[in-house]
């Protein structure tokens, strides 16, 4: 695709590399006949055009190389500098003209209307990656100057601190993940929410609908606790309701953007939408799941009595009802301190750290219990260190819930009072399965160490084909090895460089730290080998391309610029070359 801008009805799910997950899924839904507001998308071609015309690529890489990976503050400062680069340059005039033409077509009456401007990353909304909250969305954007500004802000959000940290942890190259921007007619929601076609906490085959008053940003951001409705997937009947209090909502501001507005007292404690509406929304979700042939996560809203789907993506992580450990399952008569919604299953024990906005994220240490009003996307580095997470606000599909499930961290959301009742240094046990926080450290019955890997075939049918897993993070080796598998089918050594070492191998060698490099490789490989022994492991030497090596710390000094790295200096040709032979691995 060489277009800088495309209408959403020209797109399908396979267009992710050009319009990102959000844009591709909206196109797929539109063409399948689902109720989606009109939209157009600035493709990754437009993003590249802006980067090339502003000539900021080298400056971005310089800031990335200088980041101290052990410091959240260093990461935040680099992000701020990179995002500032996008603010310094105007969008090229020819692209501006094309944007204005498409914007006017969204409103045939000729009167300027409001749009939502949403980031759509090329690795976002994929089944094996959760980029929740990492890129920006701007609501109720109206005039053209504001639209241009928000598009640049979306592009720059590819380099938020949380996005940088997440890509490095997951092994995504900074240069390979690009950003498209969706410009969509803004639905002025009276009610809104999120829907899962599979229970995200326990993996049950049921539909979860969350609902709140006003615009959906309050729910997505975890600022309010929505109603939660459980719907039988086959009968599309409501089987359970958890009605939550909501005293305020987001509405359209007088000049665009959003503002808070109090909910009438008579509706604060009321069920947000009637059962018939719940069933209508769940029915649409079920049809979308059938269309994609996989469980889906969707955002919905209601305007003028009509339901719209404004976003849909495959579910990235769900719990497993067979393995959800809870205090009840290990046996205890412990005292309950507070409770909310179980958002990510499992047990976590540790000391409480109350986090407030404005504090340094470095206060959260490995093994702490992070307690906060709600999590923000830039808190992901700290969330990854926490043993458990507890929030005052939020539902099962808020940022804290989604990220916790991906990290495998027990999480309780929507307690309403955790930051008031819990105190710094207090020892607690977080039960993410039942949504309960207990006083003290609760020992698991008869278990002090992780369970050993079960012999393959002891609990599952024997298959003629060997069942292998992929590995990229040594820290997950014990957990993955406990699955009923026959070994590791592929372990890419390049992910040891990105996730475990974090530097270009030539830079480490030139710095006189060759033995350190060897030791880290040995440690990473042996950690996986020990966990899986005696099962086989296939270790593949690096197949990184020049642009991927370039993005590593120190990589800019060793990597040439290539127009097409895909067919460039990589694999065996790199191994045997004079300039790389010393670092061959």
C-alpha cells in the first residue's frame, strides 16, 4: 500500500502493517456490516513521510541509545525529548491538504463536526501482544489546526515511556513498530463500555459487558468502576449483574475535548443500561466473535438509541479457570481488609506501597504490592516489578486489569477504598481470583516452591506430533516448562540481547566486557535448559536485521543504513563477515 490516507471501508484485517490493528479491525467490521462510525486512516506511509521530511530519525535513536534501562526517570526524560521532536515540525502541506479533504467528507452537510483521533500501532491489537493504553486517543477534536496537532501527538505517542519499555521487554524493534492514525466521526455517547466475548479473568466461555454513563474514557482509564454484566453466550441471557456507583461522567466540552459532569443523584446507584440493551450489545459481540472465529475485546457506545462499535481486537490474555489459585483454594481463615473485582488471577504476598500521581516510579521495588487510585499507562515499568496490584477504581477491562493479566500479576480493581485503608509497609495477601485483599502473609498449603514440571503425557493424551513451545524470556522458563510440552521448538538468541542483555554485542566487546557478554548468554540459555531438562531445546542464532541491531544500545556505531534490511546484512552473511565475526552468535 502506497497511499498516505485511506477510507476505513477500503480496509480489512490483513492491512495491519499499513494501518495498525485499530484501523484494520475497524475496516474489517465496516465491510462485514457491523455498526461502526465513519472514519479514515493516515497510514504508516504518512508516518514515514513525516519522519523523513522532518529528518528526526537519527535524533530519536540517539535518545533511545542514551536511556539507562534501570531507571524509570531516565526513560521518562528520553520519552519527553523524543516527543518534543514531533512538536517542532509541521505536517507537510500536501499531506495537510489531503487530511482536510477527507475530514470534510465525514460531514456531508458541510458543517464541521467533532472527530476522535486514535493512534493505531502496527503491533497493536495482535493476539500475542497487548499494547493497552500505550498510544494516545483524543476525543471531540473539531477545527483543522487542532486536528493537525492531535495527529502529531498520536505519532509521538509511539515513544511514550511505557511504549518504549514494553517494546524492549517484548523484543519488538523500535524501528519496525510504526503508527497509523484513525480519524473517526465522534459519537457523543450517552452510555458506553467494554465487552469481552470470553471472561478475561477465568477463561469461562461467557460474555462480559461493562457499562457506564457518558464517554468511555472514564472506564478505559480506570477512573470509574463500571457495572459488570455476565451474559450466557448461547442464550444471550443475563446471568449476573454487579451494579456500581457512578457519581460523575465525561461529556463533550463546549469547545471540544471532554469535561466532567455530575450524574443526577437519582441515577448514581442505578443499573446503567436495561437488560434488553445488554442483550443487544452482547448479541453484536457474539456475531463479531463468530466473524473473527476467536474471542474478541470491544469498545461500544450508544448515541440516539443506536449502538456503535468503536474498536475491536482479539483478546490478548485470559485466565484459566482450572489453574486459578485463591486463598479459598489453599485454605485460610484470614482477615479480609478490602475487596473489589478479581481482574487477574492468582495470589501475591508482600508489603504495600501506596503510589500517588507525581511520585517517582522508582519507589516501587521488586515484590512490592502496588496500591493506587488507578494505574496510568506510564506506570507499566513499575507494574512489572510489583508482585500484586490493587486499585480504588476500575473494572475488569481497565488498564490495570489488562496489563496485570499480560504480566501474570494478581490484581484486584474497584475496591473503592484501598488507598485509604491500606498503609505503606503493611503486609498483605492479594487474591486476584476472588478480588480480595487479606491481612498478613498467607502461606500456600504444602507448597513453598514452584511446582516441578510434570512429565509430558502424564496428565494429557499422547500425540503422534511433538508439542513444542517458543521461548524468549528466561524469567518465564520455570512457568512455561510446567506446561505439558515436549520441549522448546524455538528459542531465538536475539531476544536474549533485547530482553536480557540490552546492548549491541559489538559495543559490549569493544568496552572490554566480553566475559560479561558470555556470562549473560550462558546464564540465559542455561536457565531455560535447566527448566526443561531433559527435554530438547532448539536454540537459533540471531537473525536480527541492521535496523533492529541499530536500535539496541550502542548499535548506531556499528550498523549501516540499508534501504531494505529484510534482504540485507543478516543471518549467515553477518556471521562470517570480518566486521561482525568476533561477536558471532
